[in-house]
């Protein structure tokens, strides 16, 4: 046999031996034809190892303790780093496990609390009782205030807000109510103040800034004489009462 033929025969034997050693090409996987590292045998087929597991010798094994695999096709698990020392329940990531609805189990595993529960401060136990509060996204939060003091109103976010000028707020769970005409209010008031007798406001909802000139808020009322369908300013002698008032009809605005 020539050297060339001998060389070709050696190559053929090598290729055949590779085919026998692995089940990736023609043969169903078995103990004689193992899958490549990072895959496992399932009914004669080699499948990629899922995340959270490692695969060797045709079998897949779950990562345990504080180890994980974030990617598919791994033949070994990695140990969680020191800044995130706890593996999550799926063993596909690592966590610090010191915030939110998570507890530390066996000093290596970070487990999420069931829905509606939250973790105690040490993150060692999931709790259900939330005194005077509500569990929101795994955190025990105080209940929102629902009763406001007089001078404040309850907004749509459940918060007590200072009443605006021109309005009054009786407190409790009510909203702002506008001051009627001829009354006014400053901020945070539980009732409106009526203008002095003979004085009026231009419209309802009149606001007042403490220290401002009140004459710009409550203005002197104008008295008019009603004649037919119209009105005329009341003459001075009528306003001063120098005529029998039964003779005319006086209307106040």
C-alpha cells in the first residue's frame, strides 16, 4: 500500500471514529453515542440544555445552592458573585435579596414572597398581616388618608389638599365647594365669609388674599330705580329718603 493510500485510510478511520463517539450526526444518542457537553439525550435526540441547568453525559441537572446558568447549553453552573450572593428560584440569575418581597432561604437562595405578602425587615419570612396598611407590590404601605380636616379636601389620589381661595372645604371625604356670590374666602377655609351689609362681590368663587384691600373684593352695592322694563340709578333724594318710598319700587342688585 502506498503512503498516499495509507494516509487516506487513516483519515477515514478518524472520521468514522468521531461519528461513533458522538450522536450529533447519524446515531440516536445513547451511552455509546453521548451528546455534546451542554446538551442532553431525550428519546434518542440531543437537546440543548436549558438555563438554570447544566448538562453532561446525556443528562440534565438543575443548578443548586448559590449557583446559576443564565444561558442555555451550559455544561456547568456558575457561582453567584459576592455583590449578588443569592441565586433566584429558577437559578438563572443572582440577587442581593435585601429589598422588596424576597426572603433568603438556607443562606443561598433568594425566594419571592407569594402575591399579597411582604418580607420582614430581615428578609427571612413572608408576612401577610399589614397593620393599618395594605400590601402593594410586596411592600406594606400605610393606608391612604381618607378623612381630611376642615379647610382641606380629599383629592383623587387619596391625599388631603389645602382648600383654594374662593372655595370652602368642610373636611372629611368631601371636595372643594365654591363660595356663593357676595361671599369670599382665603386659602384653607372651612366656610365662606359674607360681605358686610350693602356690599357685594362681582361673581361666585371670589378669592381673598390675607392682608389685601377688602374694598376690592366686596364693593358697595348700587341701588337702582325700576321703571317699567328698565332700570335707572336711584336719584340722590330717593337714596337719602326725602320722598315717600311707597311711591316707587326700589330694587337692590
